[in-house]
């Protein structure tokens, strides 16, 4: 009797272990498959255009004969919108994290945290729509622009999307600093602000850096909102008040038309590779930051 | 637990398969966003008339419709542009033989904000605006304001038609392109909204989208010709210079249910619906 129960248990554990193993392998397997597919489809574009002309070409006319497939305006568009979003969301996000982790009393803390989680729950298409009817006319009137569909509008809207990520991870990082650091600083006579600025922030810096990187990663991959409010003009932007076309919006807007197997189709996959490489770099950087902390 | 879940999953898969598989008296129509309202209106009336048949209409753009026809994932493709040679070649390779049926005409209106003084343009001026050679409204008799050019995305049949017939003036060797700074919007409604709110914008879309918030511009073939408003009678009598056919593509000559639907679209009843959705009938 005892033995059979034990055996059953062992058997069950064996099955569960293997199932978990399969789950673990499956996720890696799918990533590898997706990456291989992306590479296979994307690299075909280099039969028609050289990698240099693809990455640094200045005109994007994918459906003309012959097509002009230069994605420099798209790369710069994505980077500009992301940079703008980072400049807006990092100070606010980190400030908010410090406030939640160090300053605010218990009850308000819970309300704030719930509010930020709510912000993360708003679908990006809704944010894009709100941006289109409220922010775009505002940007146009404030800066006296010919149109409000600009990189700045996109940056502001994306900053909203990056904020929840930045706040929650940065707050975690601050929270996980050993209490003794803070107590030590206060005992030495430092004020609350001095403690935060000189002790807490440096101690949590790698975690905060990781939070920022993950926030930026979210921004650069965002599609729907930027497609709705940045104007999508494939021109090299000369200021943040000019319309831009991002890598993600290009794929989303054009994949419906692209004839399977055409240069355009391959070019969109190659745009996907560029996007993949950019977010890979960002994620690896974030990872390195996190590991450094541990 | 696992087994039960798996069983339910399998049952669900079968249920969806068998639902999708009852294709005998249902057809899928896909394509042009310009035509999606028309297609839906047809489908509704048709299903009222023949309650046993089921017709699903979805948009996505002319290119999307044609690529679905090529991959045999729809029965009829709606398109606001002619099929490209490349697409025909691809279709033939997959054993699909696209067959074109003209079902309606559409006048393309060029619209500006009602506050804009400019109310008539020649085709040359239009080409100048959309290729970026004319950049200020003052050159056209308007205010000293930079022109904001609005266009549809490249998956739009309207975009392709406008480029080929206005920018390139039907010249297959022309290399004219939309000015790179043109804002690419994802729908005709988005263009309508932007024109309504922006006094220096100019855009184009099917006549059906004109409302009191936008001002359609009268167009002339050249300086000596008459300036014509985009209106149904002007498209019918051929005076309005920018009009295009709206097409259905089927795989081979239509038969069975597809033929029944196409015949309905071309009937007096179907063409009345064309008129009601602000397009121009081909059969009077």
C-alpha cells in the first residue's frame, strides 16, 4: 500500500517535471522558429537592394516600379518618437517610483499603484484615439503647426504607455534595497531627501536603468497609437514637430497590400528584422543591468 | 484535468471547422474599403431576398482582397483598382484565374477645409500639389499657408488610382510619386476628419465621404476646360475628370452562388443600392 502511493507520487512528479520541461523548451523553440522565419523572409530583400541602400536609403516607395526601399526615414522616425517618449517618461516615471516607494503614506500608495496599473490596462488603440481627438489639435494650436500629427504627439502618448512599466519596476528596485542602507544614512544625520538622492538612488541604479530600458522597449514596439497620431510621412524628420513614419506603423499599414513573395513583402520582413534587432539590444541591455544588480 | 481540457479544445476545434466548412450556401467577399459599405448593403438586401444564403463582407483594402482571392480565402474580391500583371501571374501560378466585373463607378473628390479660398484646380495643379512642386496655398490664390498633403496608405486602391491617374497622368513611364512629406492616413474617414479640422489640408477620397465639414474642389482637365464639381451626374456623363471603376474579381467566370450574387449586384435593384451608397451605377 505505502509503496504504491509513493510510486504514484513519483510517477506524478515525473510527469509534471517533463510537462514543465516541454513548456520551457517550447517557448525557446518558438522564438527560434520565429527568428528563423523572419531571417529567411527578410534576407530575400537583399536580392533586389543592397543592405547599405536598404538601411540608409532615403526614399520609401515600396509599391512603385521599381520599388525604392530605403528605410532610413523609418528608423529615424522610430528613434525620434522613442527618444521623445523617453525624455518625457523617464523623469516622471522615476519620480513617481521614488514617491511611491519612499515618500507617500500607506493608503495613497495603494491608490497610486492601482492607478498606474490601470494606466497599463488601457489598450493602445484607445490611447491613440484619445490622442487623435484631444492631443493632436492641441499640439497644432500650441505650436502653430500646419498639422498636429507629429512625432511630439506620438512621444507624449507613448510616454503614457512606458510610464507603468518604468514606475512598477523602478519601485520594485527601490523597495528591494536593504532597510539598513536607509537606516544607516538617517542615523548619520542625513535628511530624507539626502538619503533618497545619495543612498537609495545609487543603490537601486541598475534596477532603475533596467526599468527605463524595458519602458523604452515597450515604446519602440508600439504600433497602433503611433500609426494613428504621427502622420506616417516617410520623410527624414527635421524636428520633433514634424510628422514621422515609424518601423512598426509601416509594417502594420502595408502588410495587407504586400503581395506574398514580392520585394515589398520581403522588405517588410526585413523591417521586422531591424525592429527585432533594436528591441533585442534594448532587452539585453536591460537584462545586463538587472544582473549587475544581483 | 488535462484530458478534459484537451477534449474540450478538440471539440471546439471541430465545432469551428464544421461551422466554417458549411460553405455550400455561403460566400466570402473581401477587399476595398471604399466598397465595403456598398458590399454590405448588397449582402443585406440579397440575404433578405434569399434567406437561405449567407454572405460575409469584410474590408482591408483592394490589395488585401486580391491577395485573398489569389490564396483562395475569399470567393469575390472587391477592388477599386485594376488587378496588376504581377498579381495575375501569381494567381495563375496558384491555379486561380481572376475574372473582372465592373459593378459601379466612383468619382474621387479632392477636398479642402471650407475656410480655404481655393475652390477650383486643374489636374496639373493637383499633380503639382501632391508631388510637392506646389507647397503654398498662395501659389493657387489662397492664403499664405503651407499645404498639408493628405493621402491614403499604400494598401488603398484609392492611393494607387490617384497616383497613376492624377500624379502620373496615365503615363506608365512616369516616375512621379507622392511628396514624401505627405501624411499617410489609414482610412478615408481619417482624411475627412483631418480636412475638417485643418484649414491648410488637402486630401482625396470617394465622393460618398463628402460632408458639410469639407469643401470639394471643382476640377478641370486643363486651364481651358470647364471646372466640374464632383457630382453623380457629372461622373455619369463623363465630365468629371477623376472617376474610376469599382470592380469585383471572381475566380473564373462566376457560377452558382457567386453568379447569383453578381447578377443581383448588376440588376436594377443592385444598381439602386449603388446610387444609395453615393456611387454611380453602370447599368441604368
